[in-house]
């Protein structure tokens, strides 16, 4: 993982070299449309967002302690760590602006099935859920205590179109991908290591289609993640990638005559 100074420098470079966030100077009609209608688009389901953000604030003030088994990068496999709900909400949950962006992507491109690798407390999961993909949301969480807490929390709120699977991503990913119907969105948010990231990507490629979208979290988090992102960008099946620094979005549209790679301010 890069240290704070390295990340700050990389973010500055991103700001100086990325395309204008309003679409100026972007010549691809598809990417321009993405910027105007998705990246800068507005949502209508504001009341549902308010409920999720109220839940975020509730979690951020919760002193409930969980025994967490963390299988991701930067942790020892099999090691139990006691963590409060508050610390998880503040450190692990995706900021609301990205969760709202995922909502807009699902809605605008009429995504039918959603898979999320890394449930955490389910804040992003809630945004994916209220976008109402026809075949629902599957979310995989490696830490049993977090998965149980989140499953119970979602059930209490009456969220029924989400299934949480507990265990290692590699054990559930093939069957989860195979069960997805129609157009698919997969959000990879966990185990930020080079080889696992590429393994998950290759598994997704087995069933990926023209209308499907992959989103990778923390693509500039470490040298290994940047290396993995480079491999993903250059895969022959990938037609377009959009780098928003904190996440990378991958498209497979066959209408593109050549690969398109954009870094866009967000």
C-alpha cells in the first residue's frame, strides 16, 4: 500500500492529467454521454438516499464490537481482530458519492444483475439494491461476523432483493457469476492484491457480455493494484476503461473500433 504522501502525489498527478469532469474535450460520444448523464447525472430517489445516510451516521456512532476475520490485503489470513461498527463504517465503507454513482450506472444502463465482492456493513449494497436490478444483488463478505450483522440489518430494514454469501471470494465467485442473468455489473471491493484481483477478473471474463460493466475499487491503492489495473485495461476483451482514481470502470462494448482509456475528474 502506498503511504499518504505517495497517494497525495498520485492524486495530484491525476488531477493535472485527467480529462475535464464536464466532458469538454472528450471526443468519444459514449464517454461524453457517460459524463453528462451518469457521472454528472442527478438521481430522483432522494428519500431512499437519506435513509441510507441516516444508517451510515448510526453505524458511525455505534460502539458494538465484532470479532472480524479479515482475508484481504494488509491483514493476516485467519487472524481475528476486534473492531467496532463505528471504525468499520468510517474506514471501510465507500463514500456516498461513489455509491450514488453506482446507483446511476445501474439505472442508466438498465443493469439486470449485480454482484459485489466485499459487503462490509452493506451501505454500498443498499444503494445497489434500491437501483432495483431485475434479478437482485449478490454480495460476498469474507468476515462471518460482519456478514451476519449486515444480513440481519438489511432484513430489519425490509431489503429483500439482496443475498449475502459468506466466505472467500474465490470459493463463491464462479457460482455467483454463473447465476447472474441479463446484463451484469460486478463491483470488486476487497482483497486488493495483484494476483487475486486478476483471478477475479479472469473468472468474470468467463461469462461477461457486451452490455456488462466491471468496477474495481482502489486501483491506485498500491503498486500491485496499479499493475493489475494495467493488465485489465489491456485485456483484448476490454473496449473502454474510465479511471476515476479511486475506482476504475470497465466496459466491453463491441461498437468501439479501438480501445478507449480515459482518466476523468470526479
